[in-house]
C-alpha cells in the first residue's frame, strides 16, 4: 500500500482508514467476533488508521479490547471529544479520562473536536478548550489535535486559522463536492501541512449501492468491471490533498474492495475520461435525489422515536430508483423498517416538531419539513391501526401457517 504523509506530524497514513461508526451489529450491539476479524484483516493488509468517537456506541471499549500486542503498535488511533456533551471545562477532562480508560491507552494518537461549526467552536473556546488541549498534550495524553467539521464552507477557513491544528476531518464525495469544507477548503487545509481525513465518501452508502438505471448505464459503459463504490472511492482518493478516506466497512467483501482501490489509486491518477464519467453520473443523480441526507445519524436519537435517517433514505430511494404504484419496494421498506411491522416504529408521522434534530444536522436540513414530506408520501389515515393488526394478528398467523406447511 502506498502511504500518504501528514506534513505537520510526519506520520505516514494509509489512504484507507477504518471508520468504527458502522461496525457490524448483532442484536443491536457490536458483533465482536465479526468486527474483530474485519479490523485485523484491514491491519494485516496495510490499514494503519482507525477512527472512532465517544458517541459511537461501545466502539471505544471494543477497540480497547482488541488493539493489544502487535496490533496496538500497527495503527494510529483517532477518537473525538463530543462538543455537544461539554457544559464546563471539567467535562473535557472527565471525558478524556474516560476515553483513555475505554481505549486502554495512556495516549491517543489523534484527538479531534467532534462535529463543530463556528458557533459550536466559540462555545468551547469560552470553556477554555485551548487550555484543555494544550494541557492534555503537555501531559502526554494526546499527540495530535484536530476537529471534524460540520458547518458551512464560508466558516471553514476561520476555524482552520483559529488554532495550530494538525488534522481536520470533513465530508467529501463526488455528489457533495462543495458542501462543508468544499474543494477549496480541503486545499487550504493541506497547504498548511494538515492531514485531511474524509468521512462519508459513499454518502451513507447511496453512492455504493444500486443507482438509477441511467446512472448505472453510464458507469457500466465506461468500465463494466468497476463497482459504483469503486468509482466513488477512487474519485476521492484521486484528490492529492486527501490524506485518508474513512470507510465504515462491515463485510469482508466491502473491505477487500476498498483495499484494492486504496492500493491502486494514486493522487491525480484518474483519466479525464473517468472524471467526465463521474461528473455525468453526478448530474443524473442530482436530478433524482430529493433530500440531501447522508444518513450519518447525527440527528439521532429523536425524542419521539423517529428513525430520521431511515425515513429519508427510503424516501430518496423511491425517486432514485423510480418505484411507483401502491405495492412498490419503497412503500414496503417504509412499513417494514420504520412503520413498525418488524418491531418498534420510527415513522415520520411521530415527529412533533420539537426541533432538537435541527442543530445537529451537518447538512443543515430542515428535518421537520422533510419529515412532513415523507409522512405525506407514505402514511395514510388509520395506518397505525393496520400496522398493529399486522403485528399482533397477521404475522403470528403467517408464522403458524409456515410451521404447518413445513411439517
């Protein structure tokens, strides 16, 4: 694997990093055996950067359990201080101490301020963030410092110039080329010697899975042997200012595919024809996508139990793939995954407009408005009663019939 060097730290980083936000789950918890196999396989094949966060469920403790012995020395570990959890200066020291304990380390290689824009950063500065960072660094608890950005591109340079940061993490993919930091912001950070780490390279999986037929045709005509995910990952890694792309891989197939791209994609290596192909697909996708949601989940949890990312994902897929009619796949997915047929409900109609999700959305979406649109699209009067009937009577009868037929 060809590594990329961060000028400010001197570290050589693998162009593919392992993001621990979407580790494989089993019964709602990290599937420790499967996740361990994935991470060890990644490290054995050259990945040397793993990203997690205080808010990523049990991922810090899990990584502390498995990154021992030979594996502890083979990776740079990155975690984040949750800006949303800081009420006073002491909170920062308490959280860091807890993270060191979870990770079973004396020092964290890369420590980022999580999910900030200018407003959030100013609040932290008033709570003596700089004092905390300098103190933690002088005490040897953290080596390198950065932030993950979730604000408008107009504010990005202001934050970059506000402190002697080592790295920054931004959202960047061919569909969202100019949101958040934008191409110019990434170039500016790199010009200062900072490492640039990329989140959401596949836009929450939208750029990896099935696409509209006309977009699929464009990619297949250009190269029938390359997957949609490979096109997206290659496009990001082609940027010479990108240090590392973080991917939340939860199968060996996904991991091996990304490893292949990381091994074979050098900066500025894509042909003009391939870049033109991606641009063409982007135009097609923009004509179909209704809500610019990356399904990152930062809006969660919803106090009313709405599964906001899934609601928006299903709504987008209805138009991306042209699902029509009453019995279309999107409608079935909606009732199955958020309507409550398969368990607890998280449908858009449960939103009461409290607005707690709005300040947490990196895309600055009007989530309340969008959920009303989703509700209008998929829900109907009496839906909740019908779903309860299916749950309590329909499914038990169905399971009983299956048992009888299999005797």
